[in-house]
C-alpha cells in the first residue's frame, strides 16, 4: 500500500483516500452491520440447517462491519500509519475471500439441489455442511496469512485476479446451469395443480438472476480493475482502485441480506 499519510510530495493529496474510505466504511457500519446482524439472528432463531451457509455469510459480513468500524476510527483519529496499513490489508483480505467463498457454497448447494437432486439428498445431513463451513473458515485464516509473506504488488494483484477468476467461473457455471434447468417444463407444469410450483420456479429464477448478476459483476470488475495495477505500480492508481473496489463490495454486501429478508417476508414493500 505504501505510505499514505506522507505522500503529498508525490503530486496528489492523500486526504481524498482517507475521506473516501471513511465515508464508505461508515455506510457499511450504519447499513450493512445491522442488516446482517438481523439476518444472522433470524437464521439462528429458526435453527434452519438449510441456511447454514447463509448464516456463515452473515457472520462474515458482521466481522466485515466490525472491522469497518475499527478501520474507520483508525483513519478518523489519524492513528499509527503502519498499524493502519496492516489492518487495512487484513480488512481487504476478509472482504475479498469470505463473501465470494460462502456465496459460492450457496450457489453450489443450489446447483446440486436442482441439477443433481439425488446426490444432494445424500449430502443433505448437517455434518457435511459443517465440514464445508469449517474448511471455508480454514481457507479464510490461511488467506489472512498471505500479506505477512511480503508479496510484491504484482504478485498480490495476480493472486487476487486468480481468486476472482475462480469464483467468477464457479458462480457463472452453477448459476447458468440452475437457470437452464428452471426454464425447462416440469412433469405437471401444464396442469392447474402446478400453478403454485411454477410461481415458485419463477420467483427462484428471478432471485438467482439478481444474485448471479451482482456476484458476477463484482468479481468481473475486480479483475478489470486489478489488471492495470499489475502493469502500472502508481500509488495514486492503487488508492483510486481501492476506493472503487471497496465501494462495489460494500454495495454488493447489501444485496444478500435484502434478498433474504424479502424471501422471509420482512420486506413487503419490495416485490419482484
């Protein structure tokens, strides 16, 4: 990241970065943290095994919101720059790995349930989901160690691009396959008794389209933004891309809790 607070001699004012990131983190704390906290409380109170990945995603978003609050205070109080850079790196690591990882698990679960229902039934017990969740958190902890290895800017950008490509390809393939299956007529779709089921399929289709669109767009934009970073090691460009990537990530973090609350009937004002 380099020295942020003492780079006015490089021809730009770093205050735009400090003010911009403070505003973005404040919006995440005020909106994202209570929304995901309410979602986590709803899932935990219902004790729904099928929402285990969504619960872990909400917990990751809560950690994201808590770290946002700390980083926001750090920049507002102008505390130690070295500590701020380290915390910001860990904050970005949490943002760039936990959300797409659990979103991919949710997408894979939908893919197995729709495309391979027989296999999904065999893997439905709680122990399999717990094993996957534990493995995901282990991956997140391992990913946290990456900045401590001291990688160069080019290596870090290539690593993030590789992760985004992996998540993008998995989300796109599973999402498109599920949409294709949902579009196919079922055994009784032509009868009146299947009207309610067809309505459920249409609603699921719209939810998956919205989720797939936002998740794929987020990963694709990260790839497109990180590409110039590999070619141009400009501090100004890095700070601008960091703000842009953070704004996209915080905006997309509101989509999952909104869709969950709508599905639970808590947002009657939103209809699609």
